[in-house]
C-alpha cells in the first residue's frame, strides 16, 4: 500500500472524469466501502472519495456477543 501511495502521489492530478469513468466509479466505490470491517476504514474511505461518490449511509451489523473473538 505504501508503494501505491508513493506512486499515486507522484502522478499529476487527472482532469474531469469521463461519463464512463463516473458510472464505473459510482458502482465500484460503494462496493469497496461495503467490504470494510472497521469503522476507521470507512472513515478513511469517506475522507478520500470525491463527494459525488460518497456513500450516504452504511448498514453496520452489530453482534450481541462482542467478545466472540477473544
């Protein structure tokens, strides 16, 4: 991930997205968001995704037995 971040930070910003890219990202980014298992991951995603692709809300499953892993 660090290498990807370095490569992306060295890349010049893109211009406006094409309509096709906006459609693909509009479908893909919410799917990625749904895969996160920790609230902090969702916060990082939300902070780095353009507002046009923000997920309005996320359904978070809560277990009655929070200590099930320990």
